[in-house]
């Protein structure tokens, strides 16, 4: 689970901020942590190698250690050309009788906020306890295409002890918003892992 922050871009001091333990744990991670834990899916039948930061940090809840809403970064490396595409992956969990349909994503860039359509990756529901809670648990999964230049700009904001959060907002057809943020260390770790993979496979000269 990446920490949720509402408001403009802000710098967070680990030493003095009054943060909940999950956010403090997340902000304490370094690019090396995310590079080390990034997962790589690649075998002889795959045209693209998939690298994700999902294992880097997840906030778990309750005795069953369940992960609720979560986001992470993904990279897809073309194993022939070395070209790379990137995504922000977001899973949004909520209760209700109807789906919200998160169709638009707004996110910060050095030139100001940018708005794009999300990629719909699916919806699921659990209505087994709807009589108790008045609705179903619903999960929507979406992705947002990102470019390498933006990820590099986010990564450049990393500094030990102080993090500038990268903010994004998902806007639903229902009129609801879901706000989140991510530490620059995550972007830096993914880019380093992608560079490692390309070097190891003789793709270092290819442009991302």
C-alpha cells in the first residue's frame, strides 16, 4: 500500500513528521530497497519482460494480513528491441452497491498536472456480507501509462531522510475521487532494476 496524501506536493521530513507507522516505514525505504525487491517475470515464452515494484512495500491489515487498495509501478521491456514502457498500477477497494468506474487519472508533472484516461484492467466484487454491511466489497484495477522522462524526474526528487511525494488522483464516473502518492525512491528503484535487466541481456544501448 502506497501512502495516501491529500493536497499539493509536499516535502516530508522523516525526523520530525507526525506520520502513521505505515507511512513512516514506506518513506524510510531507499531506491536500493525497491531495486532489490522488484520482481521480474521473464521466461522463454514471453516477448516482454515485466518488472514491478509490487513487493517493495505493502500495507497489510488485520489477522489475515490482507492488502487493500494498493499501487505500484510496472515496466515492460521488449526483449528484442530493448524498448521500455511504464505504468502506474492501481487497485482501489471500496464498499457500495454500485461500481464507481475510475476512468480518468490526474498526476503531477514538472510542467503541471496532466490528465489521461485510465486503462481498465478489471473489476471484481464480494457480496457475501452485503446483508450485514449494506453493500458489496468492490475492487477496481486500473493502469496509467507513464513515460521514462516523468519517472526520471520523480526519481530525481529522492533525498535520504526527506521525501517529496509524487501525487495522483483517480476520478470516477460516479463523481468520486481517490487520491494517492508515491515516494520518489520507488521510481528510482524501478529505473535501476530496468537498467540492470537491459545490461544483463545486452540491451543497454536501447532507449526507454
